[in-house]
C-alpha cells in the first residue's frame, strides 16, 4: 500500500513526490524519540520516492513496479534497524515540521478528465425526497478547479452594498467582485484512474483500472448551479478552487478486495468549524455502503461513452447533510470557515474559506516541476509567464542516466553529424521532446524516424509511448524565422510550454587549404553568417523562454580552431573564436537568472563534414592531437548531455575542450 502525495519543504520550492507514512509506522527507537519530541502522534511524515518517479502520474504509469519499489523504500525507512542519523534518513525521509505545503496529488495540468456523479447516495436522495436514480447522473468539473490540502477556497461574496447576490445575475462585471452568496460543501470519494480503461469494460473488470482513491471536496455555488439563468451547473461546479483534493492518493491494495472495488463500506464525513462560534460540527456522516452505484459500476458505465485514461478523476457523489438541504434553514460557507473532509483509509483534507484571492492565479497549486500543459492556440511575441520555474527535473547530484528527464531540447544542425548524435543522447537521457532543426524538411523527417527507432532499441522497455523527435526546417541565419520556429515549438510541441535546452551544432567549414589572401570574401561572409549570426539568432530567440522559467541551458558548438586558429581555415577559425566570445558574454549576462551558456570546443570529430574535407587538411589537424585520432560523435554527445543538465549548474561562460589532449587551457 502506498499513499502518494506531493509536498514542498521549507528548504526548497521544488515539488517532491512522496509516500505518506504515519508516526506509528516508524519502528526505530531513535526516530520514535525524535518524533515524540517534535510533534503529535497523529502527524504524518513522508518518504521521498527519489529515483522512482517525479509525479503521481509518472508513478501510476509505471504500474506494479513502482509500487514494489516504493514499498521497499518505505520498509527500509520505517524499519527498527535504521538510525535517525543514517544518511538514508536524511536523503529519503521528510518530517512533518519542515513541510510547508501539501499539494493536490493530481495537479491542475496533470488532470485529464474530471468527471462527477450526482445523486449517488441513497440517504442523500432520501433527504431530498427524490427517487434513487437507475443510471448514474454524470457531469464534470475542470482541472483548473483543483487545489490542495490547506489551500484557500475563494468565496467572492457580495458586500452589503452589492446590487447582485451572485455573479450570474447579469452579463456585466459588477462594481464588486461577486461570484456567490451560497457556497456549499460536499465530501466525496474520488476514483483515480491508473491506466486506460477499454470501452465497454464490464463492472467485474473495472477495478483493474483503478489505481486508488482520494478525498475530494466538491465545492458548489448553489445560486449559480440552481438559480442563475435557469441553473448554471458548469459555473456552479467549476469555479477556481472548487475542487480541493488530497491529501494523498491511497493505492487500491489498501482496501478490502471486494466487488465494490474496495470501497464497499468506508466511513465518510465532513466537519465544519465556523469562523463565528468556532465549535466544530459534523455536517455530513455516512458510509460508502450507501452508494447507489459502486466505484466499479461507475467506471464501467462511463466506459460506454468515454475512454478513461491515467490521471482521470471521478468524484463519486456526496452523502446527506449538504448545506442547501439543511433544516430549518440552509447553511452556507462563510469567509474564515474551516472544512475538513475525511474518508476512512485515506485521510483528512482540510481547507479554509477566503473572501477572495489577492492574486487570482494563486489558486493554482503547481510548484516547480515539469507538468503537462495544453498548448496555447495563440502565442504572443512575449512568452507567457504561466510556466513552472526552476530546473525541469531536479537531481540529487549523483551520477545518473536521466540527467535531462522531462526536458524540452532544441538541436540545430541535427539532420546529421554531431547534431544527430547529440539529439540521440539527449533523448536517451530522458528528454521528453527533442526538436531537430536543419535546412531540408526531408532530411529532418528521415533523421527523426531513424532516431526514434534507435531510441527504442536503446531504451527497450523504458521507451516513451509517443514520439520524442520532431523535425522542423529552419534557416538559422533568418532571425524572424528562428523566432517563429521557437514560438511554434513552445506552443505546439513542448508538453510544458518550456524550452529547457538549446544545443547549437549548425555550422559550415567554408573554403579550406587556402591562405587568407586567397579566400573569397563572399565565402568568408557565408561562414560568418551561418556560424556566428546563426548562433546569435538562436540565443536571442530562446532567452525570453528561459528567463520566464528562470532556467535554461545553452550549449554552443565551437572548435579548437577558435582557440588556436587553423592555418588554411581563416573563416572557420574566425567564426568559432567569435562563438567563444559570444558564449562568454551571454554566460556573464544571465548568470543570476538560472541560465547557463557554455561552449564546447572539439578537435576534429569523425563526421560527414570531416569526411568531405581534403585528406591533408584532416591529417594536419589530427597530427596536433596527442591521441592521434579524431574524436567520436558519442564522446562529444556525452559531454554535451552533462553541460546541458542541471548537474552543471555552477559553470557558465566556459569553453569545454574535447581535444584528445591538444588543448590544456
């Protein structure tokens, strides 16, 4: 059994995926002593699921393998043989007092479909004196309604001087910011779908697709839902903050294996502590044995019409006692009220009512983490600020193969040679999207298909389900074209609207084996245009995205020729020296913005470009290398993956050498 949660601690704003663990679970004498001195027996603590998954969605998609790994971590953390001072505890255990926020276990942007079932408790139908339904009543909420444990539920109630009682009274904006005067509470058991449910799945098989259960508070603006313009269910149910969720997702194996999907008889209740009066009262109390339709029956019924997928949420209805049906008069939520929703075996979800949000976007509960986001249909010239900040995937600094997990990368000059090899390495290191840029779309399509096949052969079982490589033809010397291409990538390819890494490998050699007075000026201009202006255009286009997210990695491919100069290659040597200077400048300019800009200066590397050079020119270069050979594409790609990762966070404006010993400065 695993209780998945997302937390933020006082030492970092990075969201952590954790397993919730009770104080009583810890058997170590030294930890028990510590907990007795720092908190209450009812406190929960957390085991960080480091190395398993970054989000609950990713965890669920891994299936039983993730559950097994998580239980191994939990067993070690709670064993009697481990000490509080053990390095494992400091790395994997987070105690309650350092937790600053418990986020919703499925975030706003992770949630796929948010489906709700109405009139699904027999005793709730009885209190309304209505017939028990014979088929489920289905409606929906939006993912944007989701907030986490202890977050505020916004009210926006009318003031004494307001001319309207709710926001649906007219089509215009009111002088006051008014939404509702009849905000209601509903505790509900939430189904979390763990994998795709085939259409027309029978109820007897539906439990196989339920990962677990969570607590949902179905906040409802009754005046909007039942009165405004004949009843505006969507507005009454889908407001910002109208779906508190959590504090965890409890995996299905915690519950009794029965025909009711483990939810045949769970106690469910809602408690309200009014700001005025202050005495807590139980306003809803029932059992899931009163459900009209069991959780497997609900999943089966919905599968007739909709393909349910991992991360979809189903709120299964509320028991009696909601505010609008209380006697002798309704009970509405007020500013300052505290609502606790508790379900046996899962936990207690606590939220408070706030009058309004000073920052309307504050209702969003996302922390610094890569999350799925719908691509914007329209993108302005200035990137949107609604994006997670910080590195797309945090590491603990130890060597790892997934340095670039969930990153969105662009590689120029990627149809062949160094760019092609670098693109493959970035994807193998976990990048969620690698965009290949070069001149010819046909070459790019061929490269993307070939890379996709190679990636799957490399990763085998860990290969992504969808495409990783995307080819886009773009002339890097055309500034407007580069800007438009990057805008398209962020809006329509990046799952997070981010651009995390830019690797610039596009380049040309120009005329060689000529002394300076013999070089054609037009050829010199051509080389400088591609190798220098192309690099400048890429940096200028990507930096606004990186500034927005307070994170970015730029790696520019220079050359040892730019440091030492190669006779017979004046244009190429000059251009690569310029790239090094440009890189150093950008590295200094953005050093405080979470952005690094570095260059890699290889000696001669065995690529097609080198193969096309005159033999004597190649020999001239390899003779200067102590290893007496060309570098390999794989060697440069490995270095590039490190420089482009979060691990290389304290180096910027630097020129990394890969010269087989030729350059030692």
